[in-house]
C-alpha cells in the first residue's frame, strides 16, 4: 500500500542519528542521561548495527592534533560560544504510515530522507500475535543494505542517511507470515528517496566505543566549500548539563555538496563519558540545534 502522510504538527529537526530498526513512533526528548542511537544498518533488538564506511561525500577531516586529546582539555570558550548548555531533540511522531496490501495508484512521489535528517515510517495493520515484522531495505544499486526483524511495537522504520549513503531511491519490504486462519502473507512495500539536506544538519555515524576509539560525525546542508566551526562539550552530571572543553582544530571543511565527515580520534587514556560536538554555521556562533553526541565506554 502506498505510504500515507500525516500533516506535520512539529517542525523538521536538523539533527538525528541513523538507525534502521524498531523505533518508537514518538521519539523521546533527549536528556543528559539519554543515549543517541548509533548510525548503521538494521540491527536486531539489543544489538548494535555497524555504520557504512564513508565514500566520497567530503573527505574525512582529521580534527585533532595528536599531542593532546581534546577530551582532556578545559579551555575558556571563545567569545559568543556557550560555556554550558543542554542538547535536546524535539519530540516527534512518525508522520508516514504504511500497511499490508498492493500499492495504491496515484501521483505521489516517494517520501524524501534528507541527509542527516530523520525519516520515520510506521507500519500498521500487521498481526500483533507474531510480535515481529521482517524488514528488508535495498539501496539505489539494488543491493540489500539491511535485513532484520523489528518488534511489532512500535513497528517503525527510522532512517537517517549519512553523507556515506548514496543519493537515490531506496526500497523496503515489510512482511509477516500468514496470520492464523489465512493463507497469504502480510506484505507492505514502498520507497523513499535520499536527497541532499536543505539546511545544516549533523548526524553521529559511530557506535559507542572505548578510549582510543575513532568517532565520525556526518555534516550536510552547509554552504559549499566552507569551514564549519566545531566545539567539543562533555556531559557533567554535577552541572546538570554540557560543559565546554575546547574548539576542534582544524575545523571540518565541507565539500561542494555542503557535506563532510568529521573524524575524532580519542586517546587510550581518555576518561569515559558522554561527549557532544556543537557546530556553528560559518559566520555565526554554535547552535544547539546542530549537535551530535558520542559515548566513550569504560
């Protein structure tokens, strides 16, 4: 059945993380204790999917000098840069639904997923007794990029493409075995299109990792061929928020498409914790709307 769209009652957020898996139809507001989902392909519940490796959307930007890890810095923030604030994500519902049945004819174009922006498709009309829905997603080249079961509740496909994902049309198939008393399986098919971001956005591309791990953040929608100011923060429970550590130097430079991949190399003796990077639109200060967080695990 052709996906149907509901009228948005919230504004589009420029920050999201890539996850093709079961996702709550209403995404909870993030807080200092909440974790950002890692980027990657479909992962069975309780498992972490690995992200695709960056292609050539923008050269991976070496961001930090090897002489000292930025996670240990405690610099005074430059003028106009916040010394402390909180990262939040608006509470959103899935605005697109799909259900089993043949595609309905119509002129509608596929839903669009802007790079580093969240697309959510909620599946309805499936058999709750089976508890899971099998989901397969294929990329523009026809190869499967993810395959795995998702729980019937919430039963959602959440997709946030990174700069590593090729632009083009992606197809999905959500299916279940025939319900009790029926002979035909339940199948919903559809497509969405990955397109460039229309405004600056950032997405975490790496799962949590131990000290010494490398983390990557995708940027999209920035003015072409510009350096993007980036500022590192650490979660501080005593301060009940995020506190400034240092400015990332050299800053990431986006390519002609306004995209880049920022690479953060941590040190083996870095303190575990949650860290965040806030990005500024060139010529302005950092924006809490443009944030990506990562976890350094014990």
